[in-house]
C-alpha cells in the first residue's frame, strides 16, 4: 500500500531507533498505599503495546504518570521520545506533551461544534508556544490538515456534522482525528473502546492499530477486553501488585495465561 498523505507520516521515521519509552523503577503511592511499586518496562517504537491489569491495578495511574499528569511519581526514571520526562521544566514539559497523543474513554469534544471545528482545535495542542504561532498559521492550511485527519479516521463526509449528532464510535473517531492534528509521535490510549459496543470498540482498536501499521506511530493502549488485547497488539504488558508481572510478544500469549489480568481484583 502506498503511504497515505497524512501529517503523521512526517514523523514516521523519527522514532525508528531504540525504544519509544523506557521506564525504570517507577513508584506512585496515594496516601501511603503503593499503586506502582518500582516497576520497569520498555515499549518498542513502531509497535502496538497493550497494557492489561485487573480493575484498580493502576493502569490509568501508570499512563498518567508517564506524562506527569495528576501529580508527580514518587520515584523512578521515564525516558520517552528521547526526553528524561521527570527532569523537564514546566515549559519543556508542555512542549513534550504536545508530541504525545492521548486518547481517553471520555473524549471532551465540544458537542455543539462540528466535527471539523473540533479537529481544527487540535492544532493548538501542537503549538504549545506563544499564541502568535497559532495565529501565524494560514486558516486554509489548518482546515485542509483537519480534513485530512478526518479522512484518516473515515469521517470526511461527516466534517460539518455537529458532534452531538454523531454516534459514540464516530465521536471517538473525531477525538482521534483531533489528536492526530497534534502530529503525535507516540499515542497513549486509556480504554478507548470502553464505552462503545463490541463491534464499534473493535473498529476503534483497528483504527489505532492502523496508525501503527500504516503511519509508523507507536502505541501504548490500556485494554480491558481480552479478545482486543490478542487481536490488536504486538506486545503485552501485564500489571499486578504494582509491578510488571507479564511482558511478552502477543504471538506467544494465550487466553488462559492472560485471564487473571482481566478478573476483578485478583492478585498475581
Ligand atoms: N488521585 C487519586 N487519589 C487517590 N487514589 C487514587 C487516585 N488515582 C487512583 N487511585 C487509586 O489507585 C488505584 C489504581 O487506580 P487506577 O490507576 O485508576 O486503576 P486501573 O486504571 O487499573 O483500574 C486504585 O486503588 C485507585 O483508587
Ligand atoms: Mg483505568
């Protein structure tokens, strides 16, 4: 297949060498209770890595720690996209975050605006500098890029539709298109399929995997469905008791071995 004319393409080669993320000894506690207990792992560039773990095992906490959202980790080293994340001063941290695309279960789109307007706003995340940078961009170029991003998620024909008139799956696609406006190099996704029906959830997972396969992006995705984990990842990391209790290529995984990471509150 020919490379699609998409903004993410520009960055496809930039993360090819070495891991996109290396975490060493990461710890995070809430009121004295350790959620992440000195865990270490590596995420290879250009792959889809699934993070699994029972409810409350700390998956979301881990993902937020990686970009220093929701408070600082207590200990550990985070090397992402060539940056020592914990050492970044606030201004550099904002710039760094612009290179990381986040996809959440709840997407915070503006419901009364069109899909295209919502996606256009994604450019602001990329331009974390002074406002004048944003104003210096030609509106026609921003609009064309937003249309390309909507096209990438299969929604070019819904560009002018109000977001509150779209289905849940379409809204998640708009959120992904908005994230692509950032021209991210690495995508972190926290249960992007959680509030969708199985079929639609599967389509969203396939779309994210397509960004890895066709656009050369790297992905770390929290998955709460065993079948999605097996179908849409290259590698699996299993979180239990604050540590990485499983780390293997998906091709070597099997259902019985993974099941304990999907059961409620079961310890490793
Ligand atoms: N901001 C917070 N304050 C206090 N406890 C928290 C906070 N965030 C998460 N926790 C606790 O950390 C544990 C892991 O939560 P979370 O990372 O959301 O798990 P998961 O995403 O795997 O379901 C839970 O026990 C949760 O109650
Ligand atoms: Mg969670």
